[in-house]
């Protein structure tokens, strides 16, 4: 390892050359959903000591002290020309190295334009490339060979049709090992910290973050196998405001809160959308936490004990749109923040019977009506709809119809169609009319859904147990499966 904290920007590395793209969790979930829908093979391999394959530019090579036990003459050091682990520029160097390999060694793969870590190859039965620009939905042609490669630093996930194994996958693995040393390719069970299990006869794929859930429970000093009756994350009758913060910061308590919150952020982004609202609320006070706030984290630990084995279940029955269509729900809680009366908006996108994308966000400005709050939230959902539609198109699965974004506010829907009620909306920033523009372009459409059917309501506010349980059952998908649960063992700290 290199003591990167000792490196000097502009001297030891280019501060503009340290970015290393990573696969977005949403992208991974979307590809897992596609793999399940098309019954693709799912394999995994890793690149050993990946960073060491990156050659540092001459101007970024630097000297460092030798590691303990490695003797060099007095007055000498090591001159680093490879991307060692710990150096600021190593991740970016490895990313560039891999990209150059894919362009030169595997030119049959095309890079997904807005996802630098995803590559796709689609070939017809006669050997000619498939036109990725054709809008066909999530379908394959008869006899088509499909391969999708997802790279997360040094972990590679490969989704492919069975007929591509001997002609594409085996050859690609051979070429890969000629340039890098990779672990043997095997069926995926664990990827980027997430467990993946399948029942291919039923067309079901489960995706969970149980390892991190257990770690949080242990971190909070609780036993994952204990009993608990807590069924919601935040007590629906409890409120949190800046008035709860003590007059002086408790440094020890803040350290405990930050460590707990860090785990929850990771969980809420990766595989637990039910945590997103609680994370959004609690993070407003982590700079100066109170014992009341710490009690909220303890309650979340109790909730996770009860829900520790929850998975995102692709292939679940979807009565609303079926398995192959992307759609979303968008909702807002007008003026829900007691500190500044800003609104909390949320959206959830579904594909393949369960959620693939979600977000909870506090509005940057105060909204003057429920209509405006809902409209702002739908504009945020529209941005994500375009992102997902673009990725699907670059994989050759372009949508044939506008993406549906459900709302339970008729006024906001009307605003998305035309500039109605102008006196009440003339103050809204033009960029908020993003939704209206893309409704006109037929990229999205915004139908009405009753409030009691608004699935994402539980992500904008603290909801009672029946609502919470019902809505998250839809978001996560089917949990009634006999797929085995991997035992989670506590590591020695």
C-alpha cells in the first residue's frame, strides 16, 4: 500500500485525473432484472491485483518509502511507476487500462454511453450485429447471442445467453487472462457485497444486502436472532427537529451516530429502499446528535432484526404492467420538514416485478402548495426516467412507449400537460417544467392513481404499520420463496 495521504496534488498526481467510474447500484439492479426476465446466465470473476496493471504517466510517477521488512540502501527509496493501491490516481489508471483493453482486445463489445462500466454485445443468429437503436423492449431475436459485462473496479459480472458461452464467453475469458490474471469464472452468488440467488424454473431472482444488515445490528449492540415487535423504522408519532440538538456537541455520541449512519446510507442505496426516508430525516441532525436521535438508530436496529432477510425479488407477479415494462410512482409530502417547511419527494421505478431505482429528496426550496411539491417531485422522477430509458436503449432494449410515472395529485398532472392555473404557478422556476417538456416529447406520461394506491407514500413520511407493510411488500416484490438463505457469521473485530 502507498500512503496516498502524503501525496501532493499537482506534484504526485493530476487532481483532475483521479476519477474512476463505478457501476451505479441502479444499473446493476436493472441488468439483474433483465437477466432474470430473459433467463440469462450470470457469472462472476475478479481481476487479481487490478491496479498494478495501470501504468502511471511519467509526470505522475513518484518516490515512496519501502514497506516494513524490505531493505534498500540508505538514502534510497522506491520509484513507483505502477498504480499501487493507496495512490490517488490508481483507480483512474486501472479504469483507463481496462477500457483500452475492451476497445482493442474485445472490439465486438460496445460501451453503454452513459455507463462507462457496462459493455454489450448482441449478434443475430446469422452472425450480423443487432441494431441497438431499434426500439423493441426487453426482447431477444430468435437465436440471438447477447452478452452484457458489468465492471465494478475489479469485479466483473457477465450476463449472457446460453448460446453465447462457447463462441463468446469462453473466448473472452481466454483473451482477458492473456492480459490480466483473473479468478476462475463461476456462477454468481455474491457481488459487490450483495447476495444473489435464483430459482430459474419459477423465473425468480433474489437480491439482498443481509451481510450489511447483520453488521448494523451487531454494530448497535443487538443480536440478529433476538425477538422484536418493531415494524416501522421511525415511530409515526415521533418528530425530529433542530430543537432536539443539544447546545454543545457531544463528540463521542456524534462518532457513534456517524458510524451507524454510514452503514444505513450504504444499505439504503444498495438494496433497502425502506431505509431511504429514515436516512433522509436522521441525516439532518447528525452534525449535532441528541440521545433522542441515537434512540432512533436503535429502533432501526430492532426493525432490521425483524426484516433482516428481506430481498428485492425480480420475477414477482406484477399485475399493473407485467414484467417487461418500466414504470414509476412519484409522491411528495408538502412542508413535512418542521425546521424549514421544505417538502420531501420520492420516487420508485419498477422493472420485472420489483424496484430497480428509488430516491428520497428534500426540496431545495419551499413549495407553496401540494400541487407544486408534487410537480417538483415528478420532475425529479422524469430525470431518472430519461436516464433509465437511455441505458435500456444503449443495451438494445429501447422502450416502445412513454414511461409511466404515476401521481396522486390531479393538479400536478395537469401542470405536466399544459400551463394551467398560471397565477398559482408563474413563480415556479422554468427548470421545474422539465416534466411538461418530456410529456410533450412522449418520453413520459403521468396518469393519476388514487392516494391509497400510491406505493411511494411510505418513502415521503412516517406511515403507520399497515401502510408501511403493504407498500413495501409491493416495492420489494415476492418474499415467499424457498431459496436458501446464506448463514451470516460475525467477523472477529
